[in-house]
């Protein structure tokens, strides 16, 4: 529990929205909070049909509860911490309930630590990411599946509700894959072919359909054209299957580390008993989930998050039989790697605050012009507490097959916590769009009612709306200007995307040292 809290809580409140998922989700919740319309996600005044609203609803509750004492974006991100902690708790319970009596507690702890230590979660777990709600829901689904023969109806309700919530969190891809896995499992796995299986699956299917349909049906009653556009968007594959699969296999190799090698070893160790429900259920779910995200796309690393629960449930099944050399390699690789990176974080912080070593301090100044580091006793105290906890794990953790997993998870918590307490202001200075948005706002003429946009990304639109209430509409270069102002996102090295004759540039700005983005504001003066 201490490791879960040390990992999940730091860094949620202390920085502005960052692109891209973070800025978009925060702006969606901001608009719900401002307008009172919780049904339709929006970026500024435009509907946002990429993500269903479950995460936004929970984040909106946190915004209303804590928005008066925290920055709104910080209050919103508290939902991420809750979803991460819920996912860790659910995967702990799911692994514990599957294990034999004398292994229950160790299996649950190992699964939770494997999930916590996955490299892909280090940053995404601390952003406003809708997939975190899906992660918690999928972990909850594994808690109820395979079903309890004595209570198939209760298990079906829990499994179906979890799938429905996963649908409301990230769309139909992951819950449909899990439901298909559950429906197909009894065909291949005879222990799952029981009298209660049909009842479990029937109840789960009905409950999942009812919960999933709740928001789309209400949206269809209010805005049928938007509901149709949403369905068309979520059911349309993006990218070719082969190229998507290649991308996800490569990306998952680091995103799910060290879960995947531990799960692979568990499958090899259990190869004679793969049809045992404890191994078969997460294995068939993993296959269906990988096929689903590869078949539907798009190629985004965040989609690999749905693979983590199944891998975390497989990993404990081989941890006790892990070869001593492999266990020691994971253990000492984690100790050395995270100790080194934590030392570098502290060295960088000292150089930022004191200017010594001078060469390192100059590198920080060069990468973040205008940033001045300050000494914050509370942040340093928290970083020291994390360091003390890490040293305790390194020195006092007793030898065991799972010690490498424990230390790896502790190293992940140490690395992120040290960064979030010591380096976060420096990183936020570079990543925040607040300064850019306020500079553009200052150049917009008074009384301007319409601003066109060209090349402006969704994350940038969201950040400009959140920080400065800059709302834009699409710009058509082939017709007469419908708006007297135009905001263009272009390249710092050239201005080839300028709108042409009659347009006068009012502003030319960007984030410090950003080599890819430049924002230019033009006014039409015929």
C-alpha cells in the first residue's frame, strides 16, 4: 500500500496540462464544469467524440469537490490517482482469489507490484488519461472472471458491469475483446465448462449491454447526428492490421516491461497446465486484447495499457520457479538502474538550485530559458522520504523469488516521485502552454468574435481554451475569410503556411526551445 501511494500520488497536482491526452481530458472536464453539460465531451465549443465520458464524470466530481482549494487541473487529475489505486487493488484481489490458499497473499502482492512497475505507466498514470478508467474497469473484470460456481449471477453482474464501465471509459474495443474471450473460454477450457457458466455469461452479457448503452442511448436521444458520428468513429479501423500489430509488439516490449518476460516464463513453467482457469483466462484475454487493439488501431502507446492486467495476473504463477540467475538479474538490474537515475535526478536538482556543477546548470538553463529554480522544503522532504524508503528496500528486503519485483516497483516509485518533487517545475516550464496562450490572448483585438485555425492540434486547441478561453473554428483557404483573425500552428524555421495577401501578423510565439511548434496570429486587413 505504501508503494502504491508513493507511486500514484506525486505529480498529480503540480503542473499545467501537457499534451496531448492530459490537455484534452482536462479541457473536456473544464467545459463540463463551466457549462454544466456533462453529456457531451467538448474541446472549447467543438464536440469531442474520441473518448466516452466516464473518466470525465469522475474527474468532474473531483473538480467540484476540490476545485476551490486546488488548481482545477490538479483537482481533475486526482481522478487519475483514484483509478490507478483502484486498478492496483483490483488486480491484487483478482490474483489473490485465483491462487491456492498458501499462496494467495504473495500472488496478490506480486501481481500488484508487476502492474505498478510497468514502464508504460510511469508518466501516463499521472496524467488525465481516460484509459486509466478502462484499466481499473478491466482489473475489476478479472476479479469476477472466472466465475464462482456457487454465485454465477453475482459474478455475472460484476463482470458485466465492469465491461460496461470499460466501454464508458474508452469505447467498445477492450470490453468486446474481453467478452469474446469469456464466451470462447469454455469451448477450450473444460474446467470453465460448468453448469453455472451459461448463467454467468448470459447475465454478464445483459448487464454489459445495459451499462454500455446508457450514455450512447441518451446521446442519441439528444443529438442523433453526433451519436451516429461517434459510432462510425469507434467502429472504423485505423491503420492496417499487420503494421498495427508490428507497432504494438514493439511498443509493448518496453511499455509492459517487466510484466511480459515474467508472464512468458510463467506460461512456459505452466505449459502442461495451460487449460487451468488460473492461467487460461488471462492468456486468452491477452490474445483477444492484442488482436483487438491491433485490428482497430490507432497506433498509440497508451492502447497497450489494456494488456497490463492479464500480464500482471500471469506473472505470479511462475515467480516462485524463476531461475535464480534470472531473479538476481532482475533484482540487481533494477537496484543499479534506479539508484543511478535517482542519483542523476538529485544531481540535476542540486545544479539547478545552486549552479554547481556549472556545466550541468547551464544545460538546464539552455533547455528552459527564463526558468529559475527555487528551493521548496516540503518537496525536498518528500523526495528524501522516498529515498529513505528506497534505501530500506535495498538494504533490508529479505531474499525471496519476488524481491526483484518488489525492488523494481520501489525503483519506479522512487524515480517518478523524485522527478515529480524535484524536477516538475522545470519540466512544466517547457511543456506548459499557459505562457503561449496568454501571449496570444494579449494580441487578440478587443471585441473579436471569431478566430479561424489552421494546423492547430487538438491538444493545443484544448490548452488555449483552458488557459485563455481562445476558441477557434476551421479555416478554409479557398474561400473568403469567414473570420477576421487566424491562428496558425506552424514550424519555427519557416512561415510557409502563412495565409497570404491581406493578412497581417499580430503575434509569433511558442514554448521555450520548442523546435517543432510555432503559433502565429494573423488579422485580415483587405
